[in-house]
C-alpha cells in the first residue's frame, strides 16, 4: 500500500466488462467524494491482471498527487 493512502481513501475496483478474451477492467475510486475524473483501464485477460494494473495506476496517481502537493505546498 502506498504510504499516502493509509486511510484507503483511494481504491481499485475490478469488474468484468464483457465477454471475449479480455473482459476485465479496473477503475480508481475515492471514498466519500467523487474524484471529478474517471481513471480506468480495460482489456485484461484475468481479474488478477486487472487488479495488478489498477494497483500500479493507483500508486502512480498517488505519487503524482504527492509531488503536486509538495510543489504547491
């Protein structure tokens, strides 16, 4: 877990988005308040692959938000 997400404010939701060879996708969501933008990915062969990709994207998002806060802080 990313150190800036200890309260689990942001999380990854994985879902099956159809049939075919790559039906799984992920989406990053924020508790209590909508994010204002949709951060998601699709086209994964398995639930696990989508979860890993979503977690990587969440880490990148949190790193970017942390850097932005330091710059504007």
